[in-house]
C-alpha cells in the first residue's frame, strides 16, 4: 500500500523547487520522491498558496498608502503610489507545445507578467500569463488594473495639493512603453531640457524600483530566472504563488542583496517591446499630459526653493 507523504515533505519539496530552480528529477531524488509525485507536490503547494495567501498581494490600506506616498514624494513624485513594468519569464519550447504568440522579440519563448511595485520593492499588483509577444501597453489594457481608475477612491478623486499650488490625483510611473494617462505618467519624449529634463531624470531613477523588484523576485526564487518547461497554465500559477511568497519575505524583512544579483545576472527579461501596430485602440496616448505637467511644475518649484550651495 502506498503511504501518504507527510505535509512537511510536500512543502519542503515545492519550496526547494522554487528556490533552487532545479529539475523535478533532482528535487525528487533529494526528497525520495518520483518525478510525477514531485510535480504533484509542487502543484498542491502552489494551489494552497493561491487559495489562502493571495491577499498578500494588494495595494496597502490607508495608513500604509500614506507611508508609500511619502516615500515617492521624497523623490519628487508627490501623490505617486507605485511604479509599473512588465517582465518576461522564459520557457523551454518542446516540440509544438507553444505557438508563435509566445515567441518574443529576443527570439525566446516566454510569458509576460505585469507588476506594480512600491519603493520598498513590495508587489502591489501582479498580473501573469500573457504570451511573450504581447506588448506592455496591451498587457495593461487587458489587465484588471486598467479598469480600476474608474473606481471611486482609486486614482480618481484622490487629488493632493502640490507645492506650486496645483493638484494631481494618485498615479503610477512607467517607462516609454506605456501610454501617458492621468493615472500613469511616462517620461517626456524628445530629449527635453530644463524642468522637463529634471522630471525625466527623476523618473528614470525612481521607476527602477520595479526593476529591482524583478531582480529580487528572480534572485530569491531561481526557478523564475531559469527556463521552465511544462504546462503553461501551471507555470503561470507557480509565478503567481511565488509572488505571494516574495511579499511574505518582504514583510518578514528577509535580506537579499538585489544589487549584487542584478550586477551578475543581466538577462532578467526586462527588455521593452515595440508595439508595431501603433498603439492600442481606445487609449488616448496623451491624456495624462496635464497631470504630468503638474508634477513637472511641482519639481521645478521644489528645485527653486531648495537652498543653494556655495
């Protein structure tokens, strides 16, 4: 008669897979389990995490949001609540398992995840599972995050008064792959000068928090850094579950040297895709210009008031 596997070994098996990224065969050998049983242990733990812990990925409550906004404000981005970007998780193509939609611009097969991070590298929103050929702006349009600005108290109706007297609702910052929206501010194009260059320089520096979030995520959980094989839906579920564990470790102040990892590992799936079809229908690419101009004016006013050295 086949004896049941004790829960501690099931959990240890899955966590070892997530952390090391080693094959199911090697993990199974380590825990005295067969290949199929190792896969099943990982699947069970993945589902249990998603069923019981998914709430760890969320925007903070009012008190937490105030602290979050204050950290961005110290860098000049008043009333900003996060930075957004996409990353790719690479897949190992086997025969005709994957169609061309998963073939990205680097000639790899991958799935795309969209993430919003705060300054502490905590994941606030995590959407996983788009094929690798899908552009960042299209992922945004098809994600649940895109509908949230219409909800009262989320982005809309959250205006704060800025130092120069203007007002701006809560917003995210994202790179040039995104449209410029009232709640998502991208850099100013065409090499601006003066106050607008100051905005771009600050934007580039501050939004790297989400890239560092990806570096920490893939560095702590090496299965996400390596090419994965198997059922794509199962891989997407594992990525989501590991995102939950990632926040669990952030909340527990688990140390990880993300700068060291990113300096040694370059291929983190952070490349930008170009939308050859000229943007996504229904998105006004310039609808956020007024909000961005307010933040530019806010930064200019702060720079003018700052004490001058010498």
